């Protein structure tokens, strides 16, 4: 069908919220309430076109319902909208950040998390390793769908800290990471410069599974240094003043 128009997306939203079919007259009134100045005859023509493209299903005089394909299209539209909003949110935050501040935070993380990764390779239980595998699997699944994985990033690093069993280092890491917002900012930057967090996490996990503290230390250092490189690249690309 090509690109979905705004009024078509709005019709899909309205139908998705309904339990049964809606007639063109009802849809017309609801569209007018939402700022779409369309006549009932125009809405009828739009619905006929949507029927032909399998976005809606007609039930005789009862009206239309959203089709299975229509639900998939609506989900894609809403996901794209969420990503755009997330991008705008992170851009506004980044405008208030200094490159040096982000890099200083990452340098501090590198010093702490390399130790935590090495300790986790020695001290992690099988259950903790299983949780790390589950988190990484979910992160990879979301990444393939181009969805945000900041929550899984937080869980992955937190689980490594838990497995390391060093309360002082864990407390220091929690302070440095500055909550959930920073993970979202870093993920936004990495998406902009085409970074690959999940791949780097897989290397860290493999070293922990192999009980190799030296390799775990090295993999974590490479991960954090890759983040630092991406921050620097992002600043160069966007010409943000520091």
C-alpha cells in the first residue's frame, strides 16, 4: 500500500481500541473530534481503500474492524513513533551534556567494571551465569527488532556486579552509572554511530562462562573503550560544542 497516511493510522488506532465493528459515520465523528476535517463520504472511500489493502475488515452494515495485518501495521507505526520520541528525548539531554563528562564517567566505569568482570569469572554461580545468558538473549532479540535495549544493558552489568560479590565495587559502580537515563543516552549514541553492544556483551559472558578472569577483564575493557570511542565519534559527527 505504500506509506500509511495520518488519517489512516488514526482510523487503525480507533478500530484497535474497539471491541466490535464501527460504521463510517461513527468513524467520521471520531476523526473530526481528533482534528481530521473529513466528510462521511470521504471516510467511506478511505475505508474501501483500506479494505483492499487488508488493513480493515468489513462486516456488512455493521461497519469495519481492524484486520490482523492492520494490527501489525499499527504496531510498526507506534514503535517508530516511540523510537522518534526517544531520539528527541535523548537529543535534548545530550545538548546539556559535555563530552568530557560522559567520557570521565566511562573511564571510571572501565576501572571498576574490569575488576568486577574478572571477579565474576571466578565467583559467578551457575544460576547467575544462566541469568546473564537469559539477559543477553533478550537483548539480542530486541536488537534484531531495532528496539531499545537499555534495560537489558543495566541488568547485564548489574548481574556481573552481583556475581562478582564485592559490595564496595558494586556501590561505586551504581554511583558512577548515574541511573537508567545514562544507559539510554549511551544506547542512543551507539545507534547513531552503528555500535554493537550485544556483541561485546557476548564476549564478556563467554569469558565468564570459561572461568577466565584475564579474558573477562580484557573483554570488559574493550567494551568500555568501544563506548568511549562511540561517544567521541558521535560528538565529531554532530559537531556539538563541549
